[in-house]
C-alpha cells in the first residue's frame, strides 16, 4: 500500500471511531468509579503523584478494592487537574486518545505480523487496517472505553502492543531491551500485562524461528527451541519481577472477591466460550452480569466449554504447522493467554465481566481477520466466475458489518450515559443480578421515585439477603419516607453484614446527624475514617459533625489534613475558618441575616439548622420568618418537623394545623401532622 493511501486509511479509521464515540464524552461515572475517583481525595491534587507509586491504598477509598495501579491513579489525577475538577469530558478524552493510539499501533503490529506470514502481499496492510477498524468499532470494546476506571485494561493492553511494535521496528529497542519498558509501565496499570512474556515466546517461536507448536516436543528442534527460550528470557524475567513487585506493593486489605476457587475454575471454560461468541454476535452485553458459578463438573456447560477449548487447541496446533497459517494459531493462543489471569484459580467477585474482553480480543482479531483474508484470497478466483463484481459485494458486506458494529457501539454509549440508563439495561440483560436491581433502584431513589426504588430494593433483597450495601440503601429510603425506626434497623443490619466497609458507617452517621445525634454520628464517622481515610465525603460529614458539636480543635485538625489531600476543597477551607473563629458556618450566616432579614432567608436558615440537628434554633428561625411574613405555611411545616424530631408531638400538631389553615392541601404538612398523630396515639 502506498504511503499516501496508508495514512488516508489511518485517518478514515480514526474519523469513523471518533464519530462512533461522539456521544460518550459526557457519560457519567459508574460503579467502581465512586470509590476510585469521585470520593478519592488523593486524585484531587497532582502533587500526590509520587505517593501513588509508593502507597497502593491511594487507588481507592474501599480497603477491599485497594490495589497497586499507580499509572491508572496518576492518569485520573491528571484528568482532574486538567479539567479543574470532575469534568467528565476530560476523563473520557484522555482514555479515548490512548484508544486511538492503540489503534494506530495495532495497524503497525498486524502489518508486520502478516508480512512475515505472507511476504510481498500488498493486501496485508489493508487487512490490518480493516481488522483494527473492526476492533475500534466493536461494541464489546465500548464497555472498556465508557467505564472510566476500566482504562486500566486499555493502558495494560496498550503496553503489550507498544512492546511488540518497538521490538518489530527498532533494532536499538531489541538490542537494549527497551521494548520491555512499556511492559513495566503497563504492569503498573494492570497485572495482565505480564502475559506479554508467554505471548512473546509464541511470537518468537512462530515468526522468528519458524517452528510449530508440535516442534516444542521434538528433540531434533531442541536448539531452535532453546534459542526461543534464550531470546524470550529477558521478557520472562521482567514479567516475573513485575508480578513479584506488584504483589509486594498491593495493600494487604485487597480482596479478589470470590470464595470458591474450584467452582470458579470449572465455570471459566464456558465463560471463555461465551467471550468467543461475543466477538461475532455481541448481543448480550451487560455492565454487571448475573452469571453464577457452576455447581460441579457434571454440568453440561462445563463439558461444552471444555470441548470448545479442546477444539481451539487442536486448531491452534494444526494452523501452527504452515507459515502462512500461523497468525491464526498465534491469535488463538493470545486470546487464551490474555484471559488466563481472570480465568484462573484465583476467584474474582464476578464470574465474567465484559470489559475483560478488551485485551483477549486483540489476539482473536488477528486469528479471525487472517482466516477471512486467506479464505477471500483463495476463493476469489472461484467467486469471480459467478459474481464478476465480487469486490463491490465484498466491500458492501464489509461496510455493512462495520456500520452495524458502529451503530451497536453508539447504542452502548447511550446505555452508559447515566446511572439510570446503565442499570435499567442491567435489569433487562441480567434480571437475576441483585446488585444490578439495587443500583437501578438507587438511581430511581436519587430522583425521588421512592415507590419504584422500594420495588427494586425488595427484588434485590430476595437474591442478596446478606448484602450490606442493599441494607444501607433500604435504610436511606425508609428515612426519606419517614420510617426512622425501620431505617435505623436497616442501618444496624448493614453494619452487621458489612462491618469492614466504610459505607456501612458513613450513611448511618449522616442519618444520625440529621436527627441531632451528633456524638453517635462522630463515632461512626471515626470508624469509617479508620477504614478509609481518603474518602472525602466521610471527611465532610465529620467536619460538619465537629462544627455542630463545637469541637473546634478536632475540626481544625481534620480540615487541615483534608486540605493536604485536596487543596482545592472548598468545604475544608470553610470549616477551617469556622474552627479559627470558633463560629460555625450556620451562625455566620445567621448574623448576616440579622443585618438584612427576609422571611425567605430565615426559612433557608431554619432548614440548615434542621439538617444540622439544631432543632430549637430551627424553630427560632421559623418564628423570625413568621414575624416578617405571617402567611408562611412552609415555616410552620419546618416547625412541625423540628418538634417531631424533638418528640414534642402536641406542639408539632399545633404548628401543622396552623400551616394547614393557610394551605389545606400542603402534602408535606399533612405528612408531618400524620407522623405526630401516629406517635401521639402510642
């Protein structure tokens, strides 16, 4: 292919990819993004960059999820710095740029690979371009591109492909082993990068020594095999060292999530077969699958998966014999080796995860695209006899496949747009996933649809009766709908099942603060801090509780340490001023209102007092509002709500009746009056 045509093809590939992903740049954070990005104070200051490489706990606010991935955390901190905050566009832009770079490198990698197998065929570059375009537009790949924290898969895969390109095209990189630098960097993003070593071994075996898999077992080929071992030894040493180093640097709190190694292992053959099928027909993509572990090896799915793997191994052996067929074998071996870290005896929390296909699909793409290219070349003379314009037909079919994949990816981008759209899709694709049902219910609760949220929470409860996070959300729902006793019961149950998770204490503390029980809230927040000190939300709630209890010394200390983690944190700056002046933000606001009073300002102040658990001052502020505006039912509602919290039911009833006399259909007043009557009757 001419140089001009080559770069035109690259440009066209990237333009098509950019158009396909044009609707994803403002997609929300999801799932693990909450504890690795949104609540992670460490990424809010670019000066923490050295810390990322020495302390794996900076990767997440959840101790169980803290792993050593400094390249990922560094990239997130850079995105935060570049955008000046949590601007979604910048987080998606940096991922997408690396995605396009990977595509460019894949074209170079594939082209050299194909040229070795079938020299002097000008169509090799075209095959590489088409194959890479298919990969970039594949809807399964969109699961990684859309999910911000899943950039770890992209950075890891990019490291492997860059290493191959450096080895293929640079004599200096081969001589001085510089091609291993991307492997070190990629490993610091995600451990599967170390699978480069065995993949590299197969590459040298097939494409440099021109040996087959069967030759590994022939004594006559010992010298050539030993040459491969010798050439690949630096890669194995590097990858072995990185495996050891990553294990040493990973926090002891990290947990893989699974609990049944044998069941996990026997489930994986069928999972691998599923991934293979998804390459061709990606019709079952789900952000959170409901697949379960197989009970035993007598399950038909274990047999089917095992037979599939056996068949692929046979194909890999057969296609490794002839030089021009070796990319088929190489791609299949890449596919299986890339899946090995997630399909091993270490049981992960999820049986399968669609973003795990990102790395393996590079190999599968090599195998499939080269198979199609060889078949097309062989059958072209025969087809041309019956279809003279077969090239036009082939082009049409290719365009149809690419456009179909592009449209499907566009739709997956839309699914990932919001929490509601994502988890609604999960409830459809994975109806037996309790976590998916819970998260969809949570998205409905966030918009005030408590009825729907309750339905989905209870559906989830039947599937996950011991899931602490579900009890936290049920408690929040019950508190929002006025069932405080039930809410507190659920909060305590959440702590029973999830005593090692910060969220079990954070949201209970928020509930306690809202009810004026600040000392209890502080105890819970301090426990949450012991579990995860980098959670910015925990720190904000604790600073608020310290302010409410006028514990100025503790408030100042916490504000200062928070500003060390996140120098731009406005709340910490405000609380630091409050600690220095020994005057809370609410009291400062109250003084301003006294100088320029209005009824609406006092009403807003009463709500702040209410949320701080300072119910008497809430009532005083409402009375000041009523002095300025006698016809003010909202003020009477706040008085009633405050008296309810103080369990002064008769006074609450009087306030509610005064408000209803002004607005008989006020639903908030009716609800608060009903609450007062219900307690008074007991």
